[in-house]
C-alpha cells in the first residue's frame, strides 16, 4: 500500500527506519543511533502491485502498515499527514 512518510533531514531515510528494531537493516549511522530529524512535510511513497505494477491505494494516516508481520508499523497521523492525505485522496474532513 502506498504511504505518506517523513524523511530524516540528516540522512534522507524514512523516519520509521530510526525506530528500534529497524536500525539493524541499514549501515546508516543516523538510523542505527535512532536519531531522526524529520522533515515536517510528508512525502508520498508509492508502492506497486504485482503483477501489473499498478499504483496501490494510499493508506489512511494512523493505519497499520504491514499488519501481522514483524515489520508492522503505524502510519503517521500528524496534521501534515492528514492534510496531505486529504489532498491526495480528494477527501475533505469536517471540522
């Protein structure tokens, strides 16, 4: 599923790479130290289905990414991610 992610200003990797359990998958010193300086605005990380390579739907902020797996993470649900989701999904939230 496509997701919104915050990238680290120091190394450019996803914020989730800096969390416990993920540092061992990269040689990046920043990620392995669990120190992230996230960009305030999220970016769209598109994923593609196989076969066919169609763009997968965008996960709603706060959803669980890779559920029931050891790589399960919760998608960010900050105000910036909610606003980006609304723009990209063409939805409007009521106040």
